């Protein structure tokens, strides 16, 4: 209630700034947005928990342009929602990223334990922590909780629907939502690029190119599942570790037509290493790292200073913001 006074000015500022849409999970905010940001589209957040056509239609009548369905909505229900809502109402669904133990991400656990509000994009993911019991009169003694062989009793897999894009399109989904909150630019670029290419293939009735399908395995993730689209996904109690098998070595800032790339260092690598290059609309390709050169033309066999600038000859030109990455085992135990 004490934040409402500042909301009209904030909404007006967003409209002036040119925001494309507002993601809203509160009906009162939706009404205020119609008044103070009438030219900005209104998207209903997954946190409003839309799981049926009656709710979707009511929100459309209230001015919503798009509804982001609850992550728990099965694919068959999405088909029915699409069939019973106006075609002008866009339906959006989560297809990739972390699955929340709470319904549609409405969780207070992080805020309670750490002061970081999950509903404002700061979730510390305490549902993935490893828990033990402590008896009141035995401080410091930790007793392992065992449920189906593990102690990660609230843990879940990550969602990945890249193999089912044709079915998602056939169900009438207009927009795919990919988790990007608290993720790196590399994560966002790789996953979005992979889905874009695979979505184009699905739309053309072509098989998925395994090169692009494999890209979602090149980012930090937990074991994959298909969420609630095909029924209950089940919990994953074994551990909460991320699979981290690739690391960014450098980012390309510029590249000449003959393949001399200017790069900014992110992690150490050396001449002779095997690395992959991947970039905007550029299929990954593998090279053996040649000798590099510093800003004064000196030969570099191993750039070592973070974000230092150096050049490296590539077999062909690549666009700026391409990544150099190499295989490395960074997964937790």
C-alpha cells in the first residue's frame, strides 16, 4: 500500500522511456497501468497463475495484451485455452530454465531466509539448498534428512522444451519465455539463439539441426526435464548441482574480413588449446588456438590479465560479441 503513491509516476516514466510492455501480477497495478501508461502493452505475469480460459478472457477484457500462463499448465490445457480465447490475446509460456518448487514462482522462502525477495527477481533459491535437522539441545550436530535417498527435498530439474517446439506451436502458443533472470549474457545469448534456430526449423517442418540442439548443453544448467507440459515432472532429490562443462575464455569485440579477431579475456587459455567459437547466427566451430598477440604486437602464448585486449587469427571472420569457449569441468559435487 505504501508503494502505490509512487507507481503513477513510475508508469508514466516507463511509457516515456519507450517500454514495449509491462509484466504485471496485480489487478490494481493493471488498472493503474491503463490510466498512466495507456500506450504500453500489458502482459500478465505467470505469478497471477492463469490456468484456464475463463481467467484469460477476464484479463483480456481488463486490457491484457498477453497472458503468461502458469508454469504448471499442461500442454493439452493450453490447447483448450487457445481454442476458447480471442485470437488477439497472445499466449506466452515458459519453455526453458529453472523450475520453482512453489506454484508459479509465488514464494516467500528466499525473502524469509535471506531478505532477498523472489517476487522481485532476487531469489536465492533456498529450495535447492541441502538441508539437515538440528535438535534443539544438540547445537552444532547435524542430522541428515533422507527422502528417497537425498536431502535436497525441494529441488527440481530445469525445464527444457527445445525438442518439442512443433507441439508448442501446434498448441497455439504465441511467445516462448526463456529464463534470463540472474543469468549471464552468455547464457541468454546461447539459449535464445538455439531456440530461435530450432523454432525456425520446426516452423518449416524441418528436423532440428543437432548443432543448435546441442547448444543448450553448453550452458550452466541442472538436469533437464519437460516441466508440467506432459504431466507431473517429479522431484529430483539427488543433488542441486549445476552441470558446468564449458567456460567462456574470451569475447570478440571486433574482427577483420580476413579473420583477425580482437578479443577481451574472460578466463585463461593457451596456445595449443582446443576451443569452440560461437556467435550471433554463427554455427559453433572448433579450432586449435594459435599464438596470439598483445596490443603492442608482442607474441602471447597465454593471456593472463582479466579483460585484457589481444588479437587472434581465426580461420574465418566472426561477428562481434562472438564467444570463445572451452570444455572444462566446473560442476559442483
